[in-house]
C-alpha cells in the first residue's frame, strides 16, 4: 500500500466515524424527543459528503 493509498483509506475511515457519530446523535435525539424523521442533525450531511468523497478517491489496492 502506498503512502497516498494509506492517507486516502485513513480519510475514508475518519469520514465513516463522523457519519456514524452523526447517525448516533440523530437516533438518540429522535428517541428522546418526538420529532419528524426528516429533521436531520447538521453533521449528517457533511459526514455523508466526506465519506462519499473519500470513497470516490480511494484507489483500489494493488498487490
């Protein structure tokens, strides 16, 4: 794995963590308050965009 591939993989993992945290906040908020499901935590969209970008830029590892 090249240094660039490692950096891209690491960025994808960080974006995935941010996405999971945003989902957790969303679910927790909706579980404790009765709000419409379309009300989304602001970090959700940013985390989702970061994950999509990181996955798009991630080069498949070659042996």
